[in-house]
């Protein structure tokens, strides 16, 4: 995992979380400060290291992808 780190804001990283969000606010007709509805959508994308072998396995490690992206 340490051979292929991600490039982070403050140096090398082994994992990261990136938020993507959308906020929509609708006002009531004729009233600019009265909220009619709020819609907030947040999606996190996590990049995590993948183990070369499952925990507890004693055999030689197999080649595995270095990083796995989860949406």
C-alpha cells in the first residue's frame, strides 16, 4: 500500500474521502425569506486500500489492486 500512495493536499495518503453535495432551497411565493423546501444531497466517494490477502491467511500474498473506490 505504501508503494502507491494517493496524492493528498498535505502529502501522501493511503485513503481519502471526497464529498460531493448539492443544496436546493425554494422560497414561498412572494416571500423571499420564507423557506418552502430544502433538498440536500450528499454523496461520499471513499478510496480505501485493499489488503493483499484476507486477515489471518498464512499463504503468500496474491497480487491485488492497490486501491478500491467505493461510491
